[in-house]
């Protein structure tokens, strides 16, 4: 696109004319800048948040805009940063005064002073995010592009407006943003910027875990997450964020036997999952499903390379990782741990599909069974067409068996045919170890297929089990 061509069509929403009116009333130069402009030019769905920069007080402008809107929305002011925000018609507007920034080595929070529009564009992370469109009535829709952002968009490259080392050292979060944008947009980070990220990788340590995780979420939510994960590895950022993943890299040989590189295998699994499911936490499970393999790797002459118990170890590692990254310690953690702990179960069952094994799988996985099966199918990364077809056929047999057993035995929403209260009443006992043993034995007998999931069969079994424990029914 020619910059001299206006972008009035980008500003069709009435809010832009309201901002223009407020700017005229205050005699301020104002521009919409950043993600909205970038995404409009890329013909992507534009975000519901708009960033405005004005040569003057962003707070004053925000208040004037709010006063001109019919609902007169509340203005949230952040005096420390000279910014203000308001929400209207489902859109979030943020206003900031044009500024120059300088940084201390131990913080990504800048020292700020007033500046020109170009000063403000210089402080932006990438040239594609420094593009600005005027919302002033005298040149409404004019594009300002002092750093060839349009050319970068056309070439699909990410580069910084200023020296890359300064940009990334000043605010190390920009290194993760570069990788995230490269992943989301399928852009290439310039060699100069990649080298600067590698040189400044250790600076990521001053960034809060919450900010890091926010970028990781966006990388994992992309169509091909492995782009970002590979760049994190290539630039040396990964060991500072995910040493558990870095530890999976490499192929070791002993006595002519090799194991696969579990790091690159993991990236393939995550991509497979991204093609199948939009569930962010299932993608996290795919990313972490093999992290227990590094600490459990072992070689012996009889069995070769083994990773015994890696699912159990990996599940415990997930808890530590979530705590370290300050991720939610709630049902999402529980789900990811469950997926990691059970990640090999359907694979083992696929080798010999028995009713009892399938019943226990249904019982243990519960409502997460479909997610678990999806994870295991994503785990198939063989390049051998015959094996690929065979493994998927095995999983299809497991799925068919699950459906057959579930229809017959109703295990997914399993409720014991005999309640603890009825067992206590039968034997005239209060809560005790024996009552728990009988209840567990009934459950195990049903899961193993020794008795059907029916009341009468469970009652007969209860009397028999009670007798083994020296109990007799009351009169």
C-alpha cells in the first residue's frame, strides 16, 4: 500500500470521530497506533482494544472523549504511566501522551518524559507496531510510517525501530513478544534481532512470571505453536523459562541402541494437538506430557532405553512447574496433571483391548476421557506410514471398545450400587475400616468384570465379602 493513500476506511467506527472531536476541542494531535493498525493492514480481524497516542495529556483526552459519549463511561487513570482507559460499546480505548523513555538495568518500568509522536513511535517494540493513523480532522486517516513498517508487513519480517540490543535489554518482555508475533503471524524475525535476543536472553529473569506465562499462552494458542517453541530454544530463552523441556533434548546411544529426541517429539505432539483442539489446557498437557522422561531415563542391556514411571514423575513435575510460573493451582492444574499421569494408559490398552482395562480407563479418566484419547492420538509422530496407520487403527479399536463397555456397564458416571450407609445398616456397624474395604471391593469387582454393575449382584457380593471379614448381617 502507498502511505500517501488515506486509511479513512479503517476508521469507519463512530468512536474515531468522537476521538477526533475531543482532540480538536483540546487542540491535540492524536493517532491510533499499534495492533489495530497492524491487523487492519494485514486484513486480520482487528482487536476490540484501541491504543491512542496524543501529543499532550492522554488522561485529559480520555476524560474529554468520555464526556462526549452518550453513556459517559468511567475513565480509569494510571498517573504513574500517564495513561487512561475507558470502555464503550464493547471496545476498550487506551490513551497515552507521546513520550520518550529511558530504562534502568534492573527494571522494565521506564523513566518517562513528554515527547513527540516520532519519539513515541521509536519506543515501540517493532516497526509493524509503530504504524500510526491520524484521527485529527485536518488529515483524518493519514498513515505515518517513519520506520518502514509497511515494508516489514509486506516482507513478513519483525525488526525493531531502534538498535535491537537496546530495545530488548530495555524491556526483555519484547523478546517473548517477538517470538509470539512470529508464531501468530508466521513472520520471520530478522537475523539481527534473533542475535540480539540470544545476547540478551538472561535479561528475561527480570520479567514477572505472570507476563511470561501470558506470552506462552498466546504461543500455545497459535495455529503452529512449535514455531515459537523452537525459537525459544534457538535463542537460548527456553532454559530460563522451561528447563524441564530443555532437558528432553538430545539422542543418546548405548550399545547401538538409540532413543528418540523427546524435545522435538514434544513439539510435534503440540502441533498435532493444535490441529485437533483449541483447548489451551489440553495443549499445555501435550507440551508437558513427557517432561518426566529426562529424570527417569535409564539403560539396561535387557530392555535398552526405558523411562519407567515417567508419567507419575511428570505429573509431580507439573505441580512444581505451575507453582514456579505462578499459574492457576485449580482445576486447570488438576486437569493437566491428570492428562500427564494417564498419558500412556490408552497406548498400553491399545496393545490388548480387554473389557476390564477399558472399564478402569473409563472410571479413572471420567469426563476427561475424550481429552485423554485426543492427547494420545496427538502423541503419534511416526513418519512410517504403515505404523502411523496401525497406531491410529489401534486407537480406533479402543474407542469402539470404550463405547461398547460404557453402553453396557455405565462406568463413566459410576455410582456404587451399594452405598456406605446401606453396608453399615446391613452389618449393624458405624463408619469403620471394614465398611470401606467392602465398598472398595464392590467397586473393584465391578471394574474387573467379576460382577455386573447391578444392585442385586453387588448385594450378594457384599454379604460374601463381609463373611470373609468375619461380619454377619443383622437381623
